[in-house]
């Protein structure tokens, strides 16, 4: 007997930059997921080559210097790890243990132009030790305070294309 899929939204596996923090009890009153934008998109991909080789080398050198400066100016680094996300919740790998019922704030960057930063709030519904990684946990959250604008950003983002771009870029 096969079990019928009862999920409301499709799930996608991807790699995205994110940070996670546990909210204190006094912070978890009214939670509203939101989207902000940022014009700086940081990625590790070279611009397309030009026919003029000298100009191509010059632009690649400038691009590398700008990437370096942007990374140095960033206040904190985000993890880039596998995520499994849908319109109603997500699973991710965290480096600290949480408790069932904890409320987490997840800051996730969708690398588009302009880049979109999602602030998602979720209630911990499951946690398991990640056997392949020491001191890592696979946690699952159910979104709270989700609205249609944020949910649509998640559902409309092309996770497959983004994941392929990251994998291809890392191999290059």
C-alpha cells in the first residue's frame, strides 16, 4: 500500500546561504516572515569571457578584487548548506542543538538580482543528529507568521537552476 503525499506545497532541495538563531521567549510574540532586497549579489562565478583577451583579464582582475573587498566588509558569514524547503516549512543542518518547540529565525539569501533576503520564522518540530557531520543536527521547522508574499518568493524561486549553478561553479 502506497502512502498518499499529503503535502500542501512541493519541496525543493538546494544550497543557499543562511543563518539560524533561536529567538528568546520575549522575542517570539508576533512573528511576521518578510522579504527585503539587497543590490549586492556575491557569487563565485566569473563573468562571461570577452573577445578582447586583455580587457577580459582586466575585468576578471577587477571582479576578483571587488569580491574580496565585499567579503571582507561583510559583518558575518552565512553557512551554505543543503536545505529542503517548501511553502510551509524547511529542513536544514544546524551547528547547535535546539529543542522541540523552539522558535528559530532563519535569514536566507536568494541570489537573484537584486538579491532577496528572507527572514523566516519557524517552530522546531524535529531534530536529529547528522551522522556524517560531527556536532551537526538536521532540524525541521514549520513556518510561523508566513504571508503570501514571502511564500510566493519561496515557491517562485528556481531552486533547481540555482543548485545546478552552484554545483557547476564549484567544479569549475
